[in-house]
C-alpha cells in the first residue's frame, strides 16, 4: 500500500456516482484527500509519467441503503493492472430515522478508514 501516491475517481460513460451519493460527492472527495493520496483528474492521467502511473489507484464508490443502515464502500484499483488493492467499507445507522444522516455517518467512518489505510 505504501507505494501508492495518487488516486483518480472513476468518471466515464460506464460509471457514474450513485444517485444517493450525489449530494455527498464533496465529502467523498474530502475523504480521499484526508489520506496521503493526491487526487488526479481522470483527464490528466495521460500527463503522469509511467512511474507516477504505477503509483496510481482508480477509485470507485458505492452505497447500499438498507432499512436498518446505510453502507458506503470505496474501492481502490491499481491503474496498470486493474487489480483491486483495497476496499474501505463502513456503515452507520440512525435506526431508520434519517437516511441522509446514515449516509453522512457512513462517509465519516469510511473517511477515517481511508486515512488509516493510506496514512500521510
């Protein structure tokens, strides 16, 4: 894990951030930036040197809203090999009182896990 320095959010025609996470997109970007990983716009990946590309992770988000809790998952995939490297997954519940509070809580927990997985 220590060799990775860069992250790029997957953003193309085949992948879109889940609708449930749209309003939380800034918090998700902040979660990545709370780690040592530097965000790189997907358009700029070609500007990275081969050495930098070997230190790049692609990032995918997912959300699962259940009756009893919300779960946010952030997957990190090696850019050159396509191999999954890490998956950070956290849940939060308000016992069904507030889905938005559940998602916010899960994002905060997953941000902490990302920072622990890729410490500065």
